């Protein structure tokens, strides 16, 4: 809290997904190189389930994959999943916080909460991606990412398992790039090289 | 730039609350408390957080309502059943070697966790030798904790959690249901001391053998977490146990060397012996 934020020289990617999200993530995360920028993922899953999603992706990805622990410093080469039943937030010093506060759009974790706090911490050094889903979570969050100078990518609704989430994000963020799923990974890695 | 002004306003508001009412939220994790204060701003019909500061400084009743935003009350009986199962199976055998026990439930909120412990200790034959300290800063929560009344609609979840925790009795033995509410048996409270205590500003008050503090530290920044964990460390007897929330860890704490991992997945730690 010393006013030096956003910290310069580090970038991050935030991804929000809901219905159809596991499949969509499978088309992106395994393609990222092991030293890629940190990726923070919020996917809606039923609460009171022990999450196996991090383990599921750990086997497929070159980056390390973990379920986020409170106060973990955000590090390159790592994919952080929001734990089920907690909001995942980004602090100004680029560490992670968790919270049990009320669900947003009936969702905990909430994509908007992750995106809005990440936007404040990373500013223009952030890429926000909204994938398949059947609710409106993520639209306000992606708006915040773009307003802070970051880049917005949205999965093309045509071909998405559930279109409402990408369509809501497009309505809120007309300047975001809308890409077919298979081009999102290329867009990310092309940018990284 | 708008966001930076809000950061300034949040810090000024927390400073004002501290100066006027001596509640110290200045070391709370910023991202979350800022979100909750923006919700409070809208709830109180204020255009800015500065206006909310004006309200709360001049009207104590606002503070009482604001406490519901500054602190987060979410709990269940036997929340994360694997945690209670691990305590039952691996910590209780150690506790049974003590003639008397003190257990501190820090940040007890509306009491679900302390009733879980009281029931577990009764089932394991430890209740009569134990004093439970249930502490929180939110007076309203403490009153609810002491009343031990929960919505009947929550009992299905609580019953399932209790069963998964290895419960040796029926949860319905411990409450009476009437008018949509479940009232927990007052005999469960005879070993519980409810008390106003702040992990931010107060000191250690007893030597304990087990501290359970779950989903409280997530609302603190690192410095404040270190202070709170320092209190637990000072309070615990040698080889005493500390239990944290499912996604909380000592890994990023300055006290990491003061504890050994006891049950890694359940976030149970054991205090190392001091020289």
C-alpha cells in the first residue's frame, strides 16, 4: 500500500469460464509455454465439491497448475485456479487473496471480482479472456480490464458450448477482440514471443 | 484515477473508524474490504466513501451496521468435514493425554464452529476437561453465537457435514426444532466462554492446546496475519495444534518455522518445541 501500483514490468492473464468452460480451457492452457505470464482462472463449479480441476490440468499443461492459496505471490509460469466456494482477488502488490463474502451473480468464485481486482493491480499489463458460459458474470469484469488499459479477448459465441457469457461480454465491451477458441492460444503465445 | 481516489477514501475511513471507535481494520486485505465498503456506500445511499465516513463518524448506530460489511460472517457446522475428521482421528489422541484442555476458536463469528467442536469433544469424551474460548470482534455475531439458533433449512447440510466428519451420534440429539429454527442445547455452552477479542489489537489471554482460526486470516494483509499467528504461537503450549481454513497456509508467514505441518491437506499445524 505504498502507491506505486500498478507495479511495472510484470504482466498477467485472467480467464473466466462457466458452462462449457473446462472444454474451452483445454483448448488454451496446454498450449502455453512453461515460462508464460501468470494465468489466473475463475471457473464456476458446484460448491462443496473437492476441486480436481487443478489436478486435471496439471497433467496436461507445461506451466505449473495450482489451486490458489491465500497470500500466494503471483509468479510467472504458474496457472492459479480460484478454489471452489471462495472469491479470488488480486492485491496491489501482486499477491492473491481469498474471500468468503457473498456470491456475485450467484457465483463464488466470481469472474467479475477476479477481473476487477486484477485490473486495478495490473492496469495495461493485463489480458482478460471471457469463455463459454450461461450467465452474465465476467462482462463487468472485462469492462474494468479494458477501462484500466488492458486487453480483452472473448470466445466467439458461435461454436461456444454456452453463448450467453461471451455475448454479454461483447455487449459490454465492443472493443474486445472476438476469436474462435482455437485462435485464443495463438493470440496469447504470439504476443509472448 | 477514480480507483486511486477510492483507495485514499478507504484508508481515511478505516483511520477514522480506528480513531473514533478503536476498531482497527487498517491492516485488512485491501481488495476485499474495498469491495465491501463500496457495497456499504451504496447501501447507505452515499455517493462517495468520504460521505460514508461523515455518516459513521457522527452516528454510532451506523458503525454497528457497517460492522456487517467490515467483517464477513459465513460459516457452517462441521464446515469442511475432512478438517474435523482429521482432528477427530489424529489430534484427539494427543489431546486425550492432557488432564485439562483449553481450546481457542478465534474469529468464531456466529458460533457454528464452536458448536461443532463442543459436539465433537463430547463424542470423544473430552468435553468435561475442556474450556472453549470463542472470540470475535463483532458483538452482534457473538450474541448470535451465544444464542445458538440457526435456520432449520441449514440442518440438512449440517447433518451431512457432521456425518462426513465421522460423527458418532445424531446431530438432531443436540438441537430442538421449532418455528423454522434449530436451537442448540444449552448444555453444549456450559464449557464455552464467549468473549470480545481482537486479533489486531488484543493480547494472548490463555495457554491453549488447540487453536482453530478458519477463514479469518484471509481478510488480513500479511503483516496482520503475522501478528495473529504470533498470538496463536504464544498462546499454544509446546506441540499444541493450530488449524486454519482450507486455503490458508503458514507458507507465506514469518512464523513458518515455528510450526510443523501435521495434516497438510487439512491445514493442521503443530507448534514446534521451543528451546
